[in-house]
C-alpha cells in the first residue's frame, strides 16, 4: 500500500516524527512518504493517509487543518490516522491528575473525527529547544511564568512512535488482500 504522511511542523520536531513513521512503515513493507502538508498535493494517489501537526495553544497548525478540510472527501474514503505533537515533559497526567492524552488533544480533532472518521489519533510529546525559537516564540519564552510551565528538552518517545507506526502497518497489512488468495 502507498501511505502519505502529511505534516505541519514549525521547528522540525513534528517533521522528524513524520519521517520516523514513514521509515518504520517502509521497514514493515509499506510504501510511505512524509511531506509537509502544504506540499502534499492531491492525496487520491495514496491508499492510506496519516496527517500530523505540531500543536500550539491547543490547535493544529493551519497547514494541517487546511489539508484535512480541503481533502475531507478523499480522507473520509480511505484509512486515515491523525497525530499531534506538543505536550512537553514526561508526565502522562497534568498537575490535577488529568490524562494528558485527553487534555492535550487539539480542538480540531473532534471535528475531524466526525467528518473523516480516522481509524485512530495519537498525541506525542514534543520538543522545546530555545535555541531554535524565533520572533514572538523567543520573546514569550523569556517570560518567567512561561519558563516555569514549559520545560526545555526533547520529550519524544521514539519507542512509542515506532509502536504506533507498527500498529498502523499491521492494520494495513490485514486489510490488503494476499497475492496468493
């Protein structure tokens, strides 16, 4: 099967997750390609699609939301998965004990689930490298309250990314007719 991974990344962390997913899918026998959402073009040439985005202030990046909204008819007719990258740290619950997978869920996901019925969605931890920040993000990071709540570092769990990609590859393999049948 051919799999498109369309992603929106501001500083490269989400792009690296998308590339890792594509690499894992290829290792598992799928023909996968990761491209920025704004360059993904028409997804009708693909058998399955994965769409991912960095999350800022509770929302996906515009490039990813535009890709989904523009291609909703195609996406609703194919196997689709969604992923988000954003929470920082290693805790799976917030200070109030709430599940971060639920709390960090971007606001667009409910809309996308109702419109395109993805087979799954997942939130991965992200990266905060202050050296890569630019403009308004760099200025915001200098504020003491922001520094206190947003830890620096790379919090991506590559084993978790690989496991998620493997589960997608397994599902695609089960849905592909065998050439011996």
